[in-house]
C-alpha cells in the first residue's frame, strides 16, 4: 500500500535488492544510517550491484580504476569529507545513500528516492529538564531492548567511552540480560 515509504516503519540495518518481474524493475535500498553497504556500477547499459566492491568487480568481469578525485578529497580533508557524495574510491562505482531507494525501470532509467530523513522539528518547550532526561532514558532503554533480541549469546565490544559502557549497563542492570563485554 505504501510502497517503499513503508520502510520508515522498519527497524534495523539492511541493504537489499528487489526485482519486480511484473513491472520489470529493480529496486535497491539501504538502511537509514548506511550501516550495511550497497554499491552500484553502471557499465554500457548494464547495472551491477552488491555489498562488496570485489563482488561488483567480479560481476562486471573487470577491475575498477581508482577514483583519484575521491582519493585526493580523502587525503586533503580526511575521513569525514568522504560521505558528502555517493562516490567511492573506485571510478564509476557509487554507494546507495543511507535512507534511500534507487530504482531502475525496464529501460534502465534510474530514479532515486528517500524513505527517511531525520526530523528535528518536534521540540516541546513545555518539557522540564527532568522530563527530557527521563524521555531520553526511556528511549535508550527501548532501543537496547529491541536490539537484544537474539538466539545466540550476546556480547558488547566496549570502546572505553561512556556510550558503550551505558549500553552494556542497561542490558545487564536494567533489562537483566546475561551479556558480556570485550
């Protein structure tokens, strides 16, 4: 009913491809924050895609040339300057943007759409500081609870920062999970 906009109701991380045989279209989609990679290569009218560069190269049956502009951008501006465009370190290879859907119709025409953008316009001036803290705490606990669903033992990789320590503390002390930290 809602098309790809229904993805906004989904939780988690993903990258997927969906082939619609009736419409003869291909849809590629990536999670909100781009946690799972998804690459596209257009080559002589063909579309190659995959979650690893080496897989896309194998599909295209050729080695991809370096994207020297992107390399220079990285060397001059650093890591944080890389993700302003869909470009990659390989010429012609693009990443599907986070929170996006890329569709190819039967003629190979590409259309890009977004199913999610962060929204920051719901500030409630009537909330007290204590209510704001409680709301953030409840949201964090719900987020941890959702991500603890697993059929295997759970472990956390601790960075030494306050965020990873807070997450394992919530899992163990608040939610009572038997988790381990490394």
